[in-house]
C-alpha cells in the first residue's frame, strides 16, 4: 500500500489536527514526520477538546497505531504531560503509540538557548514558540544531538551532562535577565528536574526503527497517513526565511522524516483556512491591521493552541497557496473554518502580488510589504450561519462560488469543507 500525506498550506494552524482525527478511521497508522511541540493540534468531539503537541492526532481511535517518526523532536516533559492529560480522559495513549529511536530529544538547555537567542534578536525576533526547536535541530545537523534510542545507553547521563554544559556555556555569551529565562514558568533547574522525571516515564513508550516498521506495514497492505505540523510557508527552505521553523514542513519531509521512498506517496491532502492567519513575526502580504482583521480573530477564535498568542489575520492569499500546492504536489484540498467568513459584507482573495511595478503570480525572494502588495479580487459574501449545515447541498450559493473560484485558480478539487471545530462539522464532496 502507499502513504497519504496531510499537511498545512499556510503558516500553520490550518486545522490539521481536526481533519486527521476525522480521517483516522480510514487508516491503520497515523505518523508525525517533522516538527516538535511547537505544534498544537486541536481535536474536538463529544463536548471535549484536546490539544496535541507531539502525539499524532489518530490517538483517539483505539484501532489506529500512532507513530512519532525520526524527523520529529521530542520534549519528554511535554510528551509526558500529553499522555497524562489523555489518560485522565480514559484514553490509553501508551497502548497505540510508538516512537522512532532516531527521533532527537529536546533538552531543557535547548529551551534555555532558544529563549536567550530570541531575546538577543531584539526587534528581529522570530516569535518562536520557545519550545527549543531551533537549537535542537541545530544540534541534529551539527551531529551533537541526543536521540530517543540513546536513553537506553549506560552513558546517557554522561552525554546529557556534556551537552548541557556546552549549552550553558554558550548561553553565557548572550545578555538576558533571569526573568526572561523561565521555562513554562519554571526556573531552568526546576524544569530540568521535571524533565528528568518525565524521561523515566517515557521509557514505557515502545521504541521502534520506524523506517523498517512502516515499510513492513506497507508491504503487509496497511494504510498510512502522514500528519504534517506547522505549514508550508514556515518551511526552513521555502518559507519566509528567517521567520520560519527549523524543519521541512513540505511533502518531501515525509520521506526523510519517516524513511519512506517518494514513490510510496499517493494522495497529498493540502489543508488551508478560508482566510489566512500567522502567529509570530514575519511577512504576511494579506494581513488586515484593521477592524476586519480583529473581527476575523474574534469570530475564528484565533489565539494560538500552543502559546495562547493572538494570531494575525488576513484575506485568503491564493498566490501563496498556489506556491504551496506546487511544492507539495497537492492532489486534494480541504478548506477549513468556512463558517468564520459568514458575517462579512464582502470577501477578498489575493490572486497576484504587485512587485517591481508589475503584477506577478509567484512569490518573490522577499515578500515583505516593502517589496510586495496584494492584488485582490472581490467575491460575494454569504450571511447564513453554516455551523449546523450537514449536507453540501444546503451550503449558501456564494460559498459554493467561493469554493469554485479557488478550485479553478488552483486547478485542484476541494473535497472537504469544515464548518466548525467539532469532528461532526465536516462536509465531504465524495
Ligand atoms: P492545527 O495546528 O493545524 O491542527 O490547527 P490548530 O488546532 O492550531 O488551530 C485550528 C483551530 O481552529 C482550533 O481551535 C480548531 O478547534 C479550530 N477549527 C478547526 N476547524 C474549524 C472550523 O471549520 N471552524 C471553526 N470555527 N473552527 C475550526
Ligand atoms: P501547528 O502544527 C503556527 C511559528 C512560530 C514562529 C515560527 C518559529 O500547530 O500548525 P519555532 O517554535 O518553530 O521556533 O517558531 O513558527 N510556528 C507555528 N505557527 N502553527 C504551528 O504549528 C507553529 N509552529 C511554529 O509562531 O513564528
Ligand atoms: Mg496549531
């Protein structure tokens, strides 16, 4: 069998977690392939709401195996908190969760470094989630990191201390106030104590060679869905660098993050919001710094799942979406949060950028407002509330036209429209 991929086409928070959970019954395995606890994937059903950071969003289905691949980075403390939260709600996460031995570990000192480096950037800060993502991937690439499988070795704590001491020495080069260094409200040493306790707990999770495991399962006819984190416009290579995350968030990340050959990839599901949001710094051509943007934020409840920060909001950027579709080889589109657009008088979508006195349909090297401005097309809005709609035939005509406009522009079908955060508020076209 082959692997399907589901990933975000914008700046993250498109609603990936919700849709993975909806599609889970169709798959034997759900696997995360990159990123770490900078992700916050929200799943709502039966009046309950869960936010997952490390654990794949297939965990609510007892029949599904969930795998954290080698491309993911793991903070044992955050992972253990997630497991405890799920267990409190009666979900035995440990029964169907496996982790690659090759997944790298986020140490408390990686989080410390993330904090001091971000403070040091001053106004140029990235707006990182401060989960230690940049420093951990830096160690991976520098070949100095520690991996999940290392925790089984007799010399683990020796290696841990060596790496920690290096990080602490490096941190001393930066200037900061101690108050800027709290990790989840705790001092470094208090956090480290909890991290070390959690490390003992996560030894219970089955460790595997995920590349062998997944390929064997595929040979045996099992189906796999790879769950992306962040979004294409935050990709380390193709995003608005340096305001990006530190991993490849695009489809190619599935190959290196799970050990799957490119010819094993079948469908690529591209998830996007009916508008755009971004959290943290960096260019955002269609951003609305006015009351319309504030209305979108309030109606869409656009506050970060991981950090609680207010998300910046703006109109749908089709020029950027076309770029994402190209990079990922998207075969089907899923449009999320269509309900949020129900109360606007007029809708705009960006189809081109003004760049160097021309209208262009590509993303130039720098998409800051200094260089590009959006060219909009006005589309008709709908006023009907659609959160209760359960059949596509009952959707307003203007929303169907909005959908068709996007499909024609991108030449890809939209096969799901989401009209609310709950699992049940999902409309399918086939
Ligand atoms: P992810 O990181 O891509 O999984 O997305 P997040 O969970 O960070 O953010 C998406 C937010 O939108 C969450 O609060 C979801 O519960 C919510 N959500 C998802 N789909 C819809 C939808 O169709 N309508 C509305 N109103 N909310 C949605
Ligand atoms: P999910 O999977 C939205 C953003 C941060 C910051 C930049 C770098 O929930 O869609 P990092 O912590 O990686 O150093 O932050 O990337 N960012 C996200 N924004 N959703 C996410 O994940 C994100 N993960 C990172 O806000 O701007
Ligand atoms: Mg999120």
